[in-house]
């Protein structure tokens, strides 16, 4: 978020929920096995705490989406 241009938008999306993606990563070998995606609401809180506006979070089985705007 720090390197996002003023007025920019950041979005994170996956076709798996965070729990599904984290289980998938945990079953792989190598560095990606340690990758962990926080729940969408938690990621939205992180973006809001960094100054993000109009934060949107959606998460369900087969879907993960977080979006935030950086004020201009």
C-alpha cells in the first residue's frame, strides 16, 4: 500500500477462500508451503489501518476479494 500511487486502487482476488488457498499452499513443497493469506476481513482491516478508503471485502468458498483506494 505504501508504494501505491495516490488515487490508486489495490485489489487481491483468488478463486479460493483464504482457508482453501492456505490448505493448498500447506500441501506444496518449497517456499510456497509457508505462504499464508489472511481472511478477507482481516486484510481489509490492514488496508484501512494503512489509510485505505472504500475498503471492500468478500469471501466465501471458491472466492476471495479485497479492494481499497488510496486517497489522492
